[in-house]
C-alpha cells in the first residue's frame, strides 16, 4: 500500500521535472534513498500547494538538494 502511494507521488513530481532532473533524481535514489524520499515529498507538497507550476530544471533541482543538506561542521585541529 505504502509502495503504491510512493509511486503515485513519484509520478506526480516527475511530471514537473526536466529530463536531466529526473536523471539526477534516479542517481540520488540509488545512492541516498532517504534523501530522495525527502526531496520528493518536499516537491510534492510544493506542487500540491500550487507553489510549482512550471517544469523544474536540473539547475533548480540541484539548488533544492543543496538547500536540504545539513551544514557541515568544521573540525579545527589546534596544536600546542
């Protein structure tokens, strides 16, 4: 049941993605399934809220992914 809902969600979102963005999504889904689920659910919410009307380009998709990333912590090594 949940798998079926996910496929419906993916189909909805993919209609709003360019071919390049769909290819990028496929790569992310293979390497980081949890991140792929996160971006898909976010995009679905935006589409259903009417915030996305046009096709999302690969560049826009990349920016969304970057915004989802957690800021990296810097480690400083101090010598005495």
